[in-house]
């Protein structure tokens, strides 16, 4: 049981065990798909959504020569490419939604979603949760909420409405938007794993890009005011510790008893940046599941 008011902050590395690409991997995927004289599903679908061929070429060229760390980072300072960029992100990520990567894992690596759920689920209780956990994610994917809902419904045999009510005890804030709501969250939501691209333009508009010189947005303010400001324990999982993201979270204003995070596969400049913000990092060899097993009261 989680006894302290805890906030999990998720970066791209938190979704990678479930098949989703990191920011750099997504950048490479988009650039490769849009190379001149290349016929790809991404290029075809961008055209289907009304994006002109010249605009696609210009987007590709600038994405190549500015050499950003991610598509998102590129869009922060080149907002004239927002329509192409948001559509490219959405179209590229949807195919990674697969139940088998959540529930039919062929890897020897245990699932940290499963580990966390086991710490929350109390079969004898009418409620799923103690109310001490909230999640702030920088990821667009809906894999963690889909996993929690699916497992909860299967184990408890409760109705969708009851499961939704129980899961509302765990707020999940997507500070950069998401790939649509799930059907149990909103009636018009898109099922997890659906390859229906009919409303992809509307979906892409849910992605939120904050300009490079702006630190405030409704989602970041909500995350700070309602969850971070009085957190006792802040845990970063699969996070990159980019300066702008830490600043937008107002980490420098917080004084939790514990502020810790993973650094598996992280480059030294980002490790130094985390330490500058007084975030205590784990052993670099620890993946998320190894890290969580050593945290009290999560262990």
C-alpha cells in the first residue's frame, strides 16, 4: 500500500517496455518515412488528411537539418509545421498500441505496470485504491490507463462504470495531450489498438506543443496546483530531465521529503541536470521495475 502522497512523473522510457518509441526513435521513424521518393503509409495518410506534398517535403527537410532531439522539440520552435507534425506524431504512434505488448509479453523483463497495479489493488475492498497516488505523464500513449482498466475489470468482474469510478482515484494527467480518450473514459473515445484513422485530424489536435520560451499551460498548472505542490514523494520514471520540462513542472519550488528517479541508459549531461535540480538518481543499471522494488513504500 502507498502510504505517502506520491506523484509518478513518466517520460518516454516508461512506455518503452510496452512497445512505444522514445522521442529520438520516433524522430527517426518519421524522418525515414518522409524521405523524398519514399512511398510510406505515413506520407499517404498525410496527403489523405489534406497536407500538400510540398509542405510534407518542407517539413521533412527542416526536421532533418535542424537535427532536433525529437519531433516535439522541433515543433516547439517551428510552430508553422504544427499541422504536419501533430499528424505525423499521431499517425506514427497509433500502430504501437497493441494488447500483446501489455498482456502477452514474451520478454523476461517483468512488467512495472503489473507491479504497480498489485500495490494498488485490494480485492477485499470496494475501492481499488488508497488515494495517495497520482500520475503525470509526458507521453501521448494511453497504455497505463488501458492496462489498469482492463486488468481491474477482468479481476473484479465489475461493470465498466464501476471500474471507471474506481480508477478516478488515480488521476492521470497528460501534460502534452494524448491519443484520444478511451471509450470507458468518454463515450466518443477511441478503443485501444484501433486502426481507424477516420478522425485522426481531430485526434492530432489533442496533442499540445508548448512554445520553447513559454513555461505555463493549463495542464502543467493543474499538475502543480493539485498534485505536485503538496506531494511527499515524487518519483521520475523513464524521464529525460530536460531543463524546460523540469522548469515547467516548477520542480525548483518543491520540497518533498523524497524526490528520486531512474537514469537507465541516460547520458551524463541529463544525469548532471537531474542532480542540479536535487533529484536523487538510482543505480544506472536499474530498469524501472528494479527501481520500484527498492522504493519504500512501493517495495
